[in-house]
């Protein structure tokens, strides 16, 4: 081994990486429970949406009021004017039950993740971007790299780049809280105790519409997330999130 | 190593015992304070129970939002074709003067009330949201008698825990706990937006439970039964029994 290639910092890194997992056990477990709950929420949410694929703004809206927009699909209820001559099978019973059960699962799991993220410093260390990385020059560099489909460097299997950090922070601290909030704002009992939770959104139908768009953004995130995992190396990234072990440096 | 695993074993056993007895105490307390929904459905029991317990802790006495007149929806949406049976049509032809509301179960004075008798009770109005589980909603002014007043008039017994309410439409029967049955905004409604309650919106008499989704506001009410148990009722539905959500 040539002396000139010896880098002590790399050596220390290697020792720590042999013991510390890429993702902590809490993060791995909560990641997969959240994934399962999200899948259940998405499928059941689509089923519920099919019973009334029309959206409104404000407090109230129904088939005899003008919609903000409609999803051009048939509905599972004959009372909805969709332009289609047939009615899809009604799946709302189990869908609603699954939706709320999975919502509880996601919220409780998210709470555990949130507390662990603060206690272990996960948010501060792994997700908060360095100040320098937020400068336009640094940002544009990373964006350009993504646009040129450059393969991620080896260090990226150990640390998130600034775009990943921003995306994860947006999902964890904006999209997830907002979808819980807008979900609760559709609950007649919850808003009886906390009326401000729905009036701040512009009404119950507005809450439903925001809930829908938030879901679209989360699905977009999921698609990019899965695509990135595949591009970066499906096996190594999956192994890191399941067993905690990442590739060698 | 041996010592360590023994310590682990003891800690584990203590933690498990504490956990199990803690859960048992919690379940007992939850039941005593009415936090366990009476109708749970196997796989969905955890979700049902968490929702109901949270809502009963947060919203036992909270009031549904009421709206100004300007927020009333132009057309109170009629959800599907009206209920029709020979007897219903006959009663409708007679202006529902023969409509009877039967009340039985845990009450001191079971019997029947006519629509006229129900209308003679002090009436109340509320402008509230009717939100369907499908996603649509409308705001309307509902006039009727608070259910609590009727239950008091027939002498509801102290051991009452639930109210089962039935429609003339044999497909509809539902039940609720006393937190909602005695809630000041839970009405037996006979008026909508200043007129009689149209048949399409549940006339002549509809349960209005504004703190729960529309499917708990059963139409064409003709029977109330006060009970202390829901065994045998409302258990096989794929929809959640508690619909405050």
C-alpha cells in the first residue's frame, strides 16, 4: 500500500461503518410500517374517492352544486352524474374501515419516528441540509447532476444529498402533517371540538380537496423515491433499509 | 454473560407483567368511562376503539358547528329515490297524520307518539352540515325536538346506555350512545329550511346527529328503543358503528 493513498479519515470511517447501521432499527421498522399503511391508505382512499369523484371548494358541495373539478371516471354510486351509463361496485364499507385503521397505524408510527428522530438527532444530522448546500451554486450543481442522470457517488449510499434531504423534510414535516390535518378536518366530531381546524382551510370540502392534492404529491414522491432506489442500486438500497447494512466504501 | 441474561430475563418478565396488567387496567377504565365502542369488528377493532375512545375523550360535550343563514345550500341534496312502501304511501297521502313513533325499552312510560304530539314539544332549529361518508355534503336548517327532551318525557331509566332507532324502511336501523343521544344538537327533525321535512330528505321524521356522518341520520324514524346493551344489534355492518370519525 502506497503511503500517499493512506487517508486516516477514511480508515476511521471504515471502523465506524462496520458497527453503525446505515439506517437505525427504529427508522427501518417505521419506514416499512409506514409503507404498508400508506399502501392501505392509498388503495382504500381511491375506493372512497370513486364513490364521489367530484371536488368542491368551501364548506358544502354535492351532485347538484357546481364542482371545482371532477375526475373523469365512473362512480360507485348512481346518484353521481359522471357521464357514464354504468355504476362501479360499491366498496366503501371495508375501504373506510381500512382507511381509518391504517391512518391510526401511520399516525402512531409517525409519532414514534418523530420522537426518535429528535432524540437521536436523525433530523438534525441526516436530514437538515448544511447551510452551504442550500446556496444556489451548490444546489444547481446537484440538480444538474440529477438532470444528466449521473450515477450517485459512493458516499451517497451513506449520506443523503441536499435534494433528498429537502424532499424527505417536505414529506415528513409538510405533506404528512397536512394530510393528517385535512383528514381530521373532514371529521364532524373532531371539528365540533376544534372548529378552527376546518375554518382555517376554507371549509370541509376545501379540506377534502387539499387532502386529495396532498395525496397526489405523496404518490409523486413515492414514484420518484422508488425510481431513485432502482437507479441507485435496488439491492444495496433495499438491503440498507431492511438489514441496516450498506455497501462497502 | 449468565448474570446478564438472567437480569434480562427478570427485567423482561417484570416488564411483560406490568404491560399486561397495565393493559387490563386500561381496558377496565376505558370500559367504565364508556371509551370502548359496543360494536367492534374483528380485524378493525383497534382502529374502531382508538377512534371512539379519542372522540369520547375529546368531544363528549362539544357542539357541532352551526352556520349563518347565508351558508345554507341552495338545494338540500336528495340522495337517491325516496323510500316507497304501500304503508308509507298511505301515510303520506294522509299528510302523515297517522305517523306513529313507538318508544320502548328502558323507559318508564313506553308507548307511541303521533307527529302532532312530537311537534307540540318545544322545537329547536340548527343550521348544520350533513356530510355523507361518500364525500358530498350540504348545509341546511333543521327544525325538530331535541331527542333528549323526548327521552326525558318518556322517563328514560338510569341504566340506559344506547338508543336503537329504526326507520320504516326495513333496511335502516342504527344505534348510538348516550353522549350523542342526549346531545343538545341531536334532534328528531320534522322541518327543513322553514318547511316540512320533505320525504326525499327523510320526512316526516328524521334522526339528526350532526356530530356524525350522514348515515347515522336515519330517515323515516318510527321506532326508538332504549337499551343497556347492543348485543345482537349493529355488529355485522362493514361500516363503522361510530361515525364521528
